[in-house]
C-alpha cells in the first residue's frame, strides 16, 4: 500500500510539472525608451598663448582667455538650431576692453555631409578713437579723440583706429566625414564692412583633420588628432578714415590688402580637455600688415608699401606658434 501511494505522488508531481510547462508565459514588458529631449547646451573655456584670427594676432602675441555658451535645439537627429555667445581677451589698437561674439544658425546633416549656416557678430566694446580732426565723423568719434603723448592718431606711429571695430559676417560651412578618421571642410564668410574698416571682406578656406584610432595610446583614454587649414581673406577699399591725406590714389580710402593664411597643428584630448599646439602664418608684408591692423606697437623699419608710406612695420601678421588648453562640455553627454 505504501508503494502505491508513493507512486501516485510521483506521477502527480511529474504531471503537474508538465502541465505547468505547457501554460503560456507572459513576456515582461520592456521599459519605455527615454523621452526625446530636444534641448542641449554646450559650453567651455580655454587659455591660449596667443589669440590668432585668420593669421593675425588679436592679443598682441600675448596670452588670451576665452569662454563660450551655446544653447541648442535638436529638431531631429539631423537638424539642429543654435544660438551662442563667446568672449575673448584682446589687445586692440583702439584699446577695446574685449571681444564679445553673438551668433546663431542652423546645422542640417545629410549622411556624411554636415552643413552649418548662420550669422556671427563680433563686438568690441570700450574702444577709444585715434584719428585726425578731418576724419572724426567717419570714425564715429564725435569729440572722443585721444591726442596722448602729442600724437595725432596712435602714440609712437600715428596709426588711426576707430572707436568701434564691431562687424558681422554671414557664413556657410560644410564638413564631410569621410570615415571615422578623416574629415575635410569648406568654409565661406562674408561681411559688408569687415572690422568696420568701410571695406567688404570675404574669407574662404579648406580644412582637413585626421583623428587617430582610440587605441593609439593604449587604454589611457588619451586621443590625438592632426589638423590644418588654408584660407584666403579678400578685402575691399576702406573709407576715408583710413585714407592717406594728400595721396592722389588713396586719399579717400586705401585698398585693404588681401592675403593668404594657413595653420597646422596637433591636438591631444582627454575626457573633456584638449591641448592644441598650432603653427600660424600669412603672406602679408610687414608694411601692409601695419596698414591693415593699425598695430599700436608698429615701429619704423623701412617697410614702405603704397598703402603704408610711413615705413612702419608690424609683426602682427607674422608666423606664430600657439598652445591652447581648453575644456568643452555638453549637458546631454557630460552632465547626466
């Protein structure tokens, strides 16, 4: 009797297990994907040994600091709207306090082609006017003119500088991501009044960047890239403020010098930090550089050109090596 009972119990257990295995099992629901957040913010700051803009120092070959803030709205993964502001410390002829940039635009992407269209405003508050009595109106000087040290214009060399050098540019850019390592770019900028010289300005350049494989320094997390740019800055004729008094050709304004510029450098990245080491140069003569920049440090060295009859030469457009340490973050990637 005991054997029969045990056999029945065993059969019941086997049958119950088989029956349970035949029952449909409810699949667990996957957690819903996170809601798409179209907003993002990029920001960063840096310090550099020299602030070079299109081959020309903006800081008298001295160190400069910079910072930026850029809210972004992603319409979808291939279309981004943005506005931004940045600031840099400078050393301008008109003694402007700083450069403050306000910009905005749209970035559409089509596969490997990343476009960027926008407007960039360069503001230089806090400047003073250095000019002659005959050009105060063109320099927006009013009665604000500085004859310090007995000079008409800037001390030492007499160069002229308007109180306000602010201007804006419209731009179009294209980056082509060939693969994970190679990117080439094409850039175009236009201003109807470059640096408030009274002359139009057009800048076009081509860029290239090679990004090293992520394992180039093993598991250290350090990355590396090599990049370069070649560009040309075309310029029109200035207004009378920068004219040469008594000159039969340039009395009402000089033909600002167009020039080529280039840079090449290597960068090292670690997390949000970048160390960029770069070489800059232009093909501008020292005399034409002086006429273009109104360099307040220019000294007489016999650099005579048709638009620089005083013979003062400037090294603001000469070769320079620059080291820059910066950090860059985005809220979506770095702060979550």
